[in-house]
């Protein structure tokens, strides 16, 4: 088999066989197929697409390019959750302890933030001493003992995707449905869960901005999950404005803790209940969605989800006292209120720009190597549809450097569009695909 022939076949609209895809993924991972040939292939796929069979074959080949975790030492149905990424998306921080408190074993691999979106691991590191670099034996032991553990992605998890994603990033071939779906699902399938709940974001802060594209991606990923023999459900949710109010690592941890204390923002609580209900149904801890939602609300009410978070933080070396006393979390030295300069309604918030403002303040990474400041970020005071008067505070910036704060203030003001008309209400949950 020759890579050259496969490029010609795809360029001309042909369908690649499972063997051909396996050859190409293996060769590229081993370094036998050079970047320039794989770039040409990715561009051919970008223009010609891949059918369902090809997308599944690509996913399986990438999954099998490295270690596939065996979680059989953990009793019960392991249900994973994955978000396609957003702004203020602290869902795992609250949801993982909630579902663990309902008896679902949470054995989760999470990533760091890149670009305008945050990552669970960075957020968790707001607890002093917390580590996700733990050996897999301790990971399994923690899940069996307290019901929850989160570790960083090991280097050997779907290495083909790691290499291919970096190549796509610099060859303008990221935004292809089959390539995105296979990239995400190869990592999820390698992480070993029995069932997967996907949170596919849509809107100005999401990777897929158009709703129709988000639904297509959701359907594609569910098909792959099912094709790989896993139960899989996707929830398409709104990311046209930040989730909750807080954006920034320690600020988001604080909001997640408030949620577990029963004081969460309505949109965030609703998303946790929707995703959590799907997880409980897949994990056979509830018969109906209503029953699942009641169970999730009960573990907030009786404090067991909050306690689960504290146990989890402690088991991974973190300062669990911060769960009960959030003054112990990293704090920024400067704050600044961003004010409205006219009366009206918040007509729209450019959600990606809010993520970029957090990045400018130091809360995100420009490159994989950047160091981040866990204390900085933004707490919104006004969200889409809210009534504002000139001089009202739209958001509060938390910073440690004055020049960065000024730049973020200028951009955040532009991210808010104040209109005379009240905007149409957007629903948070766009649909559930199973
Ligand atoms: N996230 C991934 O992991 N892969 C993609 O291709 C896009 C988003």
C-alpha cells in the first residue's frame, strides 16, 4: 500500500477502506508517513468528506494508536462526560461530585484549557497542592474508595490524534465534521468508560457556532460511540454567552462550590441537571429523567455532593478546606467594574471575546507552554436579556496587572451589545440526541 495512492483516491472522491485508514494512521504515528503527505490527505478529506464507515474506521484506528484504558477493576457502570469546550464551562467541577454522590463511579480524564476555552485540570489546580498527575493504580484505587478521580491525559492516549490535531491546527483542516468527531471520540473511547454523555456547545463561544453544525457533530459522535459498542447520548447546549457568571479558574471553582451549596446560577444548575440526568440513566441509577433530577437535587440539598468534592480534592493532594472556606482559593489583587454607557437591554454578548478577555488577564494559555494565573478572570453582573441603565456594572474584572486589566476592560465593553429592544430568549438546551 502507498500513501500516495490513498491521497489520489481521496482527492478524487473515493471511499477509503478500513485497512487503508489503519495503514495511514499507523504509518503517520510511527513517523513513516511524513507531515506533507498527511497534510495533503487532511485537505483532501476536508474537501471530499468521509462517510460514516470511514469516520468510524478513523476513530478506531486513532483510539488503537496508544493505550486503551481498562477500567474493569472499577465496579459499576462507568459513565464519562465530555464538553466540546466553552467559556465559563465549569460543569465537570460540580457534575462529577454530584453524580459520584448518586453512586456513579467517576473515572475521568480531563484536559487543560487552550485558546479562549478553559480546562478542568487548570481549574482544579486552584486547590493548592491538587495534582492530576497520578499513577493509574491510584486513579483506580481512588474511584473504588471514594467514587471519583480525575487524571490528566496520558501521553500514550490516542497519540495519533495528538499528532494529527497539531498538524490540522496549522494546515487549516480543523473544522471538518468527521475529523472533529473522530478526534474527540478516539480519546473518549481510549479512556475506557462504558457509556459517554457529550455536551456539544453551540453559539458565539463554541467551536461550532451554527446550531445546525452542532447538531450534525452531535449526531456524528453518537453514531461513532454506538458503532464502537458504547451507549452514547449528546446534549446540544447554548454557548452564546458564558455559562453562569464566573469566567476564570479559581472564580469558576468558587461558583461550582456555591452550586454544590445550593446557590448556583440558574443556567448552570439546569445544565448540570440535564447532563447529570443522562448520566444517571445510562448508569442505571434512575429509571426516568424526573427521578434522576430529583436524586441530583437531593445530593445538593443534603450536602453529600459538596462532601464528595472535598473527599476528591483531599485524595488528590489538594487543600480540601477551601471547599468550605473559599477565601483559601487564589485571589487577584486588583478589581475593576466595567460599566454600561447607555440604557437598554443586553442584546448580545460575544462569548468568545469574554474568553479572550480572561486570556488577556492571564487566565488562559496563548501556547501549550504558557503559565496561567489561576486567580484572574471575570464575573458577569449582566447577561443577555437583562435590563441595563447607563452606569450599571456589566461585569467585574479580577486582575493582577493594570495594563492587562485596561485592555480587557476595553474589549469586554465591546463584547457587550446594548440594544433598545429586548432580545429573543435563547433556550439553554437545544436538544438531546441518543
Ligand atoms: N477538540 C478535539 O479534541 N479535536 C478536534 O478536532 C476539535 C476539538
